[in-house]
C-alpha cells in the first residue's frame, strides 16, 4: 500500500488562511471522494470559507491553480485522477500536471496540495479516494499537507520560525 509510513496529521487552527480547492471533473465517483476528503480536512483545520473551483480535467489544474495563487490564496489544493490507458496520454497528462503544479508552488511560494491520483486502473483510484471502504484518503492528506505548509510559510514570513 502506498500510504504505508505516512506521517500523522497534526490538526491546527487555519481559520485565518485563504484556501482554494481546484478539482478536475473526470471520474466523478473518485473525484467526489477526493473533494469530500478535502472538505473534511478543511473542516478539521477550521478553514472557514474555502473556494472550490471545478475544471474539465487534470491537465487544466495548473493554470487555474496559478490564477488562484496570483489572487493571494495561502494554499491551493489540486485534486484530479488520471487512469492509465493504452496510449501515452497518461504519461503526458501526469507529467504536465505534476510539473505545472510544482511550478505554481515555486513561482508563488504558495503550497499546492498534490491530490492527483495517477493510477493503473480504476480500482486503485477508488482505493485512494477516501470513499467508504477505501484504504486511503488522498484528498484529506493533500489538503492537510498544504495547510501545514501554509502555516510554516506564514511563520517564516513572520520571522517566528527557529
């Protein structure tokens, strides 16, 4: 299982953070699970009014994440799923999404929660989607990671770290 060894989530009060979630639309059941997991994490961390934006697919995540980062969000959570098929399309979309989201984070010093599932088949995606019976909750994990990183960056900016 890929989640083996994951760190324990530390719940923190993030009520003062501006947070946006950008989610792809393909694979509706998986995406509903990822979004629900993200919402649980936002609720646990007391994020009061997150913005949720939908895009057609995973390929479109970076450009919208970039626009949200430019608008001053403290964290952006990117959720999507790409399931391997019989063509190189999988490799191109996964690479473009990963590279693009990483670029957004580095260009804007804004954490981007990477909740993009890159799976060989639909069952792997369902197992990671945070649905009833899923082994993992990647929407929750990506959101919690982005929020923890946003708090660290806030401390650095306030010279409170160290």
